[in-house]
């Protein structure tokens, strides 16, 4: 079951990256991990703004809207990982934001919902 979820997650991250690139984003990093704290699915640039992207992928509607899965706890975790990314890459004085991209596979269709500035820390 976990392998199937990992495959679905990777599939969703790829669809999200393609979507963002088609909309002018530059993907800088995929799956930036901070030890056991967590990871950021995509780090991108959008018109000079550094964007930390959380991708949520779903294959059905049984769990509700995937965009709502980014809980306050998950937001804080993403903030810690984003701070580590900035520190690791010696990035200072740069505008940043957090986006969520929800990817849904319905039959043979792909539905993508992009939420810029999905949350603030």
C-alpha cells in the first residue's frame, strides 16, 4: 500500500512540476529533505519570488479536497524545512511564499488546482 501511495505521490509531483513550468515557473529543487523533520516537494521561482510548493495528490474524492490536507501542523513543518533550505543555500533578503498544488486523477483525466500564497507563517 505504501509503495502505491509513493508512486501516486511521485506521479502527482511530476504533474505539478509540469503544470508550474507551463505557467512560467522555474523548478529549482525537488524533494528537499531536512532529516526526520520533513521535506518540501518542489522549490520553484516565480517572477523572482522563491516558492515552496506542497503537492497533494489524490486518486478519489473520499478524503475530501486535497488542498485542505495542509494542516497548521504541516504548515509549521514546511516552514522549518523552508528555513533550512534558505540557510543551506545562503539565501537572504528574498521574497518567499508557500503554494499548494492539488493534483487529482479522475478516470483518465488530471485535474490540477494551484493555490498561490496558500498560507502564511
